[in-house]
C-alpha cells in the first residue's frame, strides 16, 4: 500500500492546526502511571516506568535504531527485550491497523528536564508514538472500530507488559510503552514468545488470530 492510499482516521480534522503541537506536547504530558521510586545505578533518573533514562543514543550504547520488518519505518529503542516487544507492536500496527510510512513513528528522545510523566519513557527508549500528529494528546476516537479492536488484541497479546495511551485519563492514542520495570520477568517471557513466533511459519506479526 502506498502512502497516498492510507486511509484517513475519522477525526482527520485533528491533524490541522493541532498536528504540529502533538510532537512538542510529548514533553509536558501528565503522569498516568506511577513512577518508579528507584533511581538508576549510574545516577541518572529513572523514567516513569522505572527504566534508566539516557542522555544520548550514541553515548549510552543501549539505544539503537532498528528497521521495522516489512516497512519503511525505523525507530530508536532500548536494546534487548524492550526493542523486541515494541518492534512487534509497531509491526502488527503496520500490518493490521494501517500502513505506516517513514517518519511516522517516534521512539527514543534524549533525557531532558522538560520531559514529564509518561513522556520520560521516551528518554529510556521504552516508548513509541505512532503518528502523534494524527492522534494528538487529549483527543479521543481517532481510530475506526476495527482498528481499535486490533489495538485491543495487541494489548491482550502483550499481557499487561505494554500500555496504550488511549486508556489514559487524558488520552494519547499515539502512545505505546513498556509498562513494567526492568526486573519484571513478564517482559522476558513475552519477548521470548515473540522470538519464537518469528521463527515459526504462519506465526508472528501480520498473522490473523495471533492474540493470546
């Protein structure tokens, strides 16, 4: 599917006037999930979901840019299980919700004092914003019913390891994040399952009826 053939969401009018403010708004969003009380061993603050924030992708060595298989999308994420899970989320979105194009997914953003609440999770490489200019924070109902059903299936499949901003008190339908701290064994189990699906014919992102 070409970029020009991508369907517009029901609330496409939201993209005019407020679109440019959506990306900037990631820096000042309210806290929807409790932050971890523990700091990082390096002295850097933890993001809201308990992961160490990073000042720069190249300096940290833990943030790498990866291509989303089957798409033109590249996104910077935390290496390891985090990247495995969030790449899977993006890939399913691309195959089953709507075709994504280069530049439509935002991942890691360097740690900055202006980042507040769940926006700090971008600074740990544990969150992505899919089409933030299409679905600005505070707006609800941007997805068609079948698209929303697929997002729900993705969340069910991820078994509470991934949270969606559309469920927040102040909704942010572009936002997906790892919703467990580094010590939570559910993240590794989910990442192992995803790797297993990718090795099996007929499994993995883009396969109907995959939900757990």
